C-alpha cells in the first residue's frame, strides 16, 4: 500500500520576509478579458494544465513543500479565487486558512494509479490557491504540477515551475528565505495594448480574416467521465531531421507541426473538399510586456486561426507552403493585437450579454487546436543537486468534437501530448491519429524514433521505452 501524506501545507513553518509584512493586497482584482473568455470556454474542456518533471534521484520533500508555499507569497495572485459574477467577474483574495491543500506527497510505484488520480483531479478557479503540487516517490521522484487555464496558461505554468525551482535552490542556502511579493496585479490585454499603443491594433482590424468552418472528431457518447492522457516523445535524431527540413524550406517548426496536424486530421475527420476550415494555434503575448514582466504567471495568450481546406493529391510540401503563407501573414499583420482589442470591446458591457448570445444561438464552433510551447530551457528548471531527466507538458482535455495536441521540447526531445475522453471518443481513432501525425513529419518514422510513450488512464499507467 502506498504511503500518502496529505495537506502538508498546514504543518509548514511560515516565514515572512520583512519586506512583505507591510504589503497590503487588494481584496478584489478585476479579471482580464482573457480570464473571462477562458471561463466561458470551460464547458468545452476540463481546463487543466499539467507538468510532469522526472528526477534522477530524490529531492528534499520538506524543502520542496516550503518552496511551493513560498510561490504563493511570491505571486499573491495564486492565492485569489475567481468569482464568476454575471456582470463583472473578478478575483477575490482568500485568507490562507481557507486555502485548499496544495502540496501532496505519495510513496508509490510509477505504475500505480495515485499519479493519474492526482493528474485528473481538477484545480477549480473558484477555489484558492490556483496551483497544486504533487511529489510521487519511488526509485526516482516524479513532480506533478496542476493548474487551471482560467488562471494560468502554458507559458505561465512553465514560469511557475521555474519559480518553484529557484525557491527550492534558494532555501538550501537560506532556509528562512522569503521572496518579495509581485504586486503588479493581473496582466492582460489592456496591459499589452497599453504597451503597443492602439494604432497597431486598429490597423490590424482590417486584416482579420473570417475564420473557417468548425470541424472535429466524431463523438460516440456524451459521457465525459473517463480521461486518457497520452504522451509520445520524438528523440534527438528525428528531431534534428525535422529542424533541418524546416530550415531548408524557410519555414518555422510550428509550420511543420501544423501541417502534419492538419493532414492527419483530414484523414481522421474526412471534412468536405475545398471547405475553409479553422485550426487554432495559440500565441504568447508576454513578448509585448515591459522587461521584467514577461515571466508573469497568468493567462495571457491569444490565438491565430489558421484557415485551410482539404485538397486531394496534395503533397506535404504543398500543404506546408499554404500553412506557412497563412501563418506568416497573420504574424506580420499582428492580428493578435486586433483580436485583443475586439475582445476588450466585446466585454466592455460585461459577460452577461455574451453569455445570453451563446445561450440563445447555441454558439459552439468546434475546431482542432495545436499548442506548441517551444523549447524549455533546462536552466530554468534547475533543482540543484538533483538532475531533471525529463519534462513533459500536458494540455487540457478537450471535449469532442474538439481535439487538441500539446507540444513542448526539453533537452532535444519533443513531447507530444493528447488528452481526450475515451468514454466519448474511440481510443483506436486517437491512436491512429497520433501514428498518422508521426508518419507525416519529415524523416522516416521508425519505432526507434520514440524515446518514450506513455498512456495515463483510470485502468493503468503504461510506459514503453
């Protein structure tokens, strides 16, 4: 039987830095328009972001628990809860005594279901704190971090992990260390537009294209109770081939991934020929923020809507050129700024009218999404004397007909994650989709390409090396 230690946060010594003793935190903070739209979108997904960190050895669990506690002191927004007011949603400060347990340690085998149970247990934005940290101990430790997409996007989750690692290292040198609180408030589209000015956003308004039609995976049931989290990993040799191909063609890695994604879905979903279809590709808005604020832990992403149609007898390179041209134009036009301006204007009266519009028109357009978080710097996730062997990012579980894939790269290994409800989608279709995706990527796909393959379900955790 595994040894389970829960609610560790309630027995931790609480260190307070003198600089933070006099910080008066506001009881309420206005939610951003991204917070509000993500909250409205939770009906289409579980909204959970997950990080798995695989150590080569054991960390100091007491120090890690203290570091997790201090992340909330460093980023006070993590200690707020989302209040879904019908007119003006906001973030409400929560007294520490009312926090949910945020640190858990379990001694168990990696194949036990304790890890899966922790991964799928939701972090609810209406409860604080907005983060959960789990340490799973066997021969080597596995760290799992969960968050809700209303509070933190993928980029924010990586910055949280980096903060946790830096505090863990600092506590080794100074066990009484306490970080300075970040009191800059909730960053969102308004801060982005303030930094860029309104003129670029206004100019980009005329360049926004009408999104294509919705499409996706067929649903076999309305039962969304069972989840499967699937991970495939591409090793350094195949990854080098893909990168070389992208450089040779003068395109980005994301263009290549999007092309393989679309072509695989054309086969699986079989959409009509020549119909304009939409594919979502999130983009990080932190690059527009002032220096020092680009590592904020929040949800501050926009999306590019790739518009593409299925064509018969088209080669990978021909599809790639269409994807590249469409995405490159959107980036040059900076349509993400226009999107943020429209989002701000749409939510000026509050969310009430948007909710009613969605209710009366049954507004629900399914579409695939590919989220590429890019390269994760190993130095940003340095836990000192205990090396990090691997890091895997898992995105939210999208409910069918929506389908989403997450991509991240760590130490020359690319992780592909696909989270879905196997109670509502045929699992063999998702397996086929992943195999098609790997086949579409440049370079011959052989079994040795995959340095890792894992599947997390409520029945078993399967690892294949």
